[in-house]
C-alpha cells in the first residue's frame, strides 16, 4: 500500500487549429417580392437555397480534407467488375492499414449510391448472405449485413451530387460528389473532445448569448 506508484502521462501536440468563417447571401428583387403569388414565399425560398449551398460546400470541404489526410489504397479492379474486382479483400486490407497506423479499427464506411448499387450485387458479397434467400424472396445484401461482414458499426450511402453544367446550359450535368471511392474511418462512439481520436471532428463557433 505504501509502495511507489507508476506515473503515466501523455504529450500534447502544439499544432494550430482554427475556424473559418463562411457567409453566403442572395438578393431578392422588389419586383419579385411584390409580384409573387400568395402560394410563393420568395424570402423562404432564397433562405433555403442559400442554406443548401452552404451545406453543399461543407460536404466538398469534408471530402477534400479526407482525400488529403487519409491513406489511399488503390484496388486491383473496380467493384462493378465482377471478375477482377475484390471488395472483400480491398476493404479488409484497408481496414488493416488503418488499424496498424492508428491502433484503432475503422467502424464506419462511406460510399456513393452508385458504388453501393454495384457492390451489393458482387458475387463475393452475395455468396456470404445468399443462404438467407428463398425462391419467392431472393437474398439481398442489406446495409447492416454488409457492415457486419467487416465488423463496421455503420455504412453511409451518400446521394450527394451537384450540377457541373456551365452557367446558362439548359441540360444539367449531375455529378456525384464522392465519386467511386469507398471511405473507411473510425468515429468515436462516445462524447467527443480535443483529447479523443476520431475522424473529421469539426469545431464550430460558440453562439453568442
């Protein structure tokens, strides 16, 4: 009881962090305000329009930061190639890269809707859940079943897209934001703080009283 105790501590990095301010506005001509029919709400419409653009920009910012900071593991074949693509090996190899680099196994996966539509029909994935199907209800890979194959807590299928058509072009060109990549990350399931490890922790300005 009176022996020497072992003392432990950890070092803190001195890296700077900051919060960028973002603002966006839109004009509403008086002609539009005074001549709009009752069922239209120009101010609410513009507020929603601007808010959606701000949120869209935050998605781009998140993707840019993930692409810059995370380890990229290029597979031998794409997952819509049911002969050469190997999603099971690709995800397992990437998960081990993250675990070996951080000591934490990834628990979240993220992919675009088109990637999910391709990988859920991949023979390597179907073979692991096919025994639950019947003639009247064929086996189908659910998000929870897919997550379970790789010991992930959550699979996020994003449908985020934006119009890349030139200004004034009549036909829109819809482009997925997240492309053909599959993202693996660790998300801390407990309360977050500056001393805890997690992916994509974002700081926000404290609202004024």
